[in-house]
């Protein structure tokens, strides 16, 4: 994966439950969550990432994935509640 590629990512807890869907430059965003145990989403144990190609496309995919999660599960991921 390109170091500075724009995309989306999902963070999941140790049980595999998605707790956050985010977007941006994937490597730097993931590093902000996992490096030095100093990330703003302390329950995050796993991630999945997808390159989107551009900032605009990443923003669109993030909104789409949050809506899809809400449709499937009846609620937004816990750290995306403000976006729901």
C-alpha cells in the first residue's frame, strides 16, 4: 500500500466488531490510532483498509460505509455516532 494513499479504513475491537470507519491518508491515520499506545480509539485491535485514489473518493466511501453499517446493524459504529 502506498504510504500516502488516500482511502478508508475500519477499526474493530478484539471481537471483530467495527467500532470506527475513517478516511484520509491511510498510513498516517492508522499510525495516529496505533503507535505508542496513544490513540484516540483505545478499543481498536484490528483494521481493514481500502485505497480510494483521491481525498474526495475517500470521503464519499467513508460516508457510504457508515450508512451501510447503519442499515445492516441498526446503528453507526460507536466512534462514528456524531456522523450518524
